[in-house]
C-alpha cells in the first residue's frame, strides 16, 4: 500500500510550531513520519483543491489583537515529495479566518472569518493563484452567551449533492445556507436561507451522514450534538433532537466542543470535547438518524481541537492542541470504540489534520 501524505496546520503563536507540517502515514501501522515544515503564521486550517495539486491555508491574524485582517495562502504540492511551494496570499477582509473550502471545479475558494462573522469568496486560476475577494457576505445578529455578542462564522462546506454551501455561525445559533455562483464568484442566500439551532448552542461544525439524509452539528458553547434530517431537494434542515457530549453529571467549566465527524460506514458520529479532553461517541440509527450515546474516550492530551480519520477508515488521529501531540487510535467499526495504539506524534499547537 502506498503511504498517504498528511498535512497538519498549527498555531505558531504557541511558540511551539513553525507553520505547516507534512507527514507520511504508513497505511499498515498508521505511524506518521515528518517530511517537511513550511514556515507560515498561524496556518490553522487547511484545504485541498479537487485535484489535490494545491493546498490552501488560512492565517489567523486577529483584528481585535491589533494584528490586522486575516489572510489566506495558496501552495503548490509536489506530488512526489509532498513539499509545498508558496504561490499567493490575499486578505480575507475579517479577523481570525478559521475554515475554508474550494468549489467542485477548483475555481473559487470560500473562507469563513470567525472574528466578525463574514464569508469571503476568492477566484482561483488554474495555477492555484488567488485573486482578491470577489464577494464578502456579512452575517447579522447575536446570541445569549458571552461569546455570542455578534456573528462568528466558523465552518463552511457543501451539502451532499454539492448544490448549496452551508456556513455554521457560532454567534447567531444558525447554519447559514447559500447558493454559490462560481462564474461570478458570488454567494447568495438560498431558500430557506438558514437553519436555526437552540439558543446558546453556538454551532461550530456540521457533518453529514454518507446517505445525505442526516446531518449533525456540535454546539461549541453548551457541549451538545444536534441531529437533523436533510432534504436535498429543498435544502431544509429539520431538527430531530439534541444530546450532551459529556457524561451525565459533568460540571461544565472551561469546556467546549471542537470537531465533529461521521465515522466509516455512517454507523457512528464523533465529537471532541476540549477541557474534558475526550472524544464522545454516538451510535446513529440508520433509519431515523437519531443518536444514542455510546461512550467517551480520553484523547491522551489537552484540548483536542481537531481529529481526522485516515482514508482507509482504520485510524483516528486526535490533535491535542495544548499538549502538542497527535495521538493515534484504532477504530472498531462494529462498536465505534476507539483504542489507543500507543503511537503519539509530537507537533506544536496542532489545529487541523488533512489527509491527501
């Protein structure tokens, strides 16, 4: 089996990291071996274009900290070595850009700015070069929590048929829904223009079931997971129910959720709990999409910001941001449980793990 390339975005502000790290994964053992470091400032979240010839990274400059607007960079990928070569950089017209995606043709890049709740669109040429933003959508509103005084766009993705673009906004308890005009490089509100979550949830990320009929959103602030049905024809998300991502009786203090992923085969969904330092496991009813809590696994470190599942569906990798480690687990496809393999990779301030 050919080794997989793995890219890790980091917070260089931690003083422990230098930029984007390139690893090689042994598909038999899951072990990660470092190949390259590409210097950059806070390249937290990463994304490929559809061809995987280019990699894009946000730079989380913060306006409130006096650092100015965030930026986004593009890199060419050496297909033999995995090494990155810088191509271009543009401002994102907002602070703390924290997530991004390309369209299905690789002609535009969409970036979510967390600090002020905006979503920017950038035209891309065939060489991976970013042009200045062609559109900037500003969200409006607020929520009841202390971190919800204004909008905070945090995650952007296509729906399963790739007809609409969905943006989770933590500040306004909504998943915003857009149509993307690739030719014009413009976003416009879909109909319906959003799905609402319960007050104070602070929706952070969304994950779809492989069947495209169910979606799951983690509430960052109240440590919940909310299950929805999804109508691909109308673009409507209808809530089924919400569950806590913590064990019963846990005192919620300085805790929050981060990542959510549906596991291989669509039987289970996983959510990381920062502060509690666990990954919560939920079984999915394949007929209804409803969830049943199936346990918690310690991530072996502090503040699991992100986690990823390798292309074979064998291993899950938890990025423990504040303990500067990526811890590897083997996935039991029948029970959904995660078992540490004993393999830990040192990397400073890991934020995003992206498999080629």
